[in-house]
């Protein structure tokens, strides 16, 4: 963005540009169009004209976009921005965290997605934008790690596979990473987005009670007291039981999540 500033001196014109752009003078490119002229007895005539050009960083673009969103939500924005060459972490501060985070972080994910798309618009090099509010991401990570640990222990004890509810790629990676560090279980993802979910299985499943022929021995399949009918308690598959409102309403995963990669995640079917 370019703009011409007029003032009594060049320094004043530069200060006006810095204030207008909300940036330090060192980050602005200046071109002096006209300098004040000195007349008789050193009296200054005319004014200084300075052309200022400022190109905001991707971090600044993302932060400004988030401020605009929060303002339109009726929230007085207060951000803590930590940036480096490859990414920026933006922490939204304040008392309205429930509105900003949303159900299971969906509003926060949407803000992050839009800010990332805005910051990376028209640029081939991807710049990661991470948005958090009052430490929600770390709290959610801890919850998912605890969930993965508890389910893994159950799977190891029973030998039965367990399917979790649909999650976005970022949350599935947390589950996979936790399971990878637990001996006796393995994990994989199944299904299509946005209903893709993690399946945790035992690496040493228990043999079936009927000798591998399948079905229940009593009151289940293959005859028995229910004459081959499925017990009423098993009438719904695990998949159908996971058809929660979260699954039905969950938004599409954020593309930036797919760009987070590592040696561990490269080996897992996320």
C-alpha cells in the first residue's frame, strides 16, 4: 500500500505514515517527493511531501483480520502475537472465550482457517497461522491424550476394537501420537471427511469363544436361545452409535492442518 503524506518536515511526514499504517518506521519504505525550502533569513517555505509504502507481514495480515472479526462479533479484541519466519501464534485474550472458542473449538477453528487463508492469499509459500484462546488448544490436547490412553487400556484388556467419534485432522494426530507410545495397541483412521474417525485396535486380539467360527455361543448368532437373532443390545453397530450431532454438524477440516507433518505422522494413516 502506498500513500503520500504532507507535513512541515520530513520527519513529521514519516511519523504520520507510521501512525497511519500502525507500523514502525523501519518497516516502511519512504520516498521524499518534495522537501521544505528555506527562504530568506532561514525561514522555511512550503511543506515536505513523502511517499510511504508499507507491505504488512503475513502475521500482521492475520492479526488484523482476526481483530476485524472480533470487532464485528461485538468483542473488544486483545491479541498476543508471537511470530517467526515460518509461522505465527495468535492468542486471543479476554473474558468472552466461550463465544470465541465455540462447541469443541469449532468457532476457534473457523477463525484460524479464515485468518490463514487471508494471510496466504496470492502467495505460494505457505505460512502457518495458529489461533488459540486462553490456552484452549493445550487443554483440548490433554483431554484427547487422556481419552486415547483410557481407550487403549480398555482395548488391551478386552481385545476389542474401539472406534472414536469423528475428529478433525489435528485432533486425530493427537490420538495417533498418543496410541503410538502405548504397547499393545495400534490406530488408524477410517471414513471420509468430515466424518473421518480413529479406530484403536489391539495388536493381540483375543480369540473368539466359538473357536473362530464367528457369532455368539449363547443368546446370539448361530442359533442359541434367540434362534440366531441378534440380541437387542447389539442391534446397533458401533458406527451407528457414533452418529452424534457432532458428526452431523462438524465442519470440513482446515487445510492448514493437513500441512502439519512429521516423521511420526508420516507413518500413520491419518
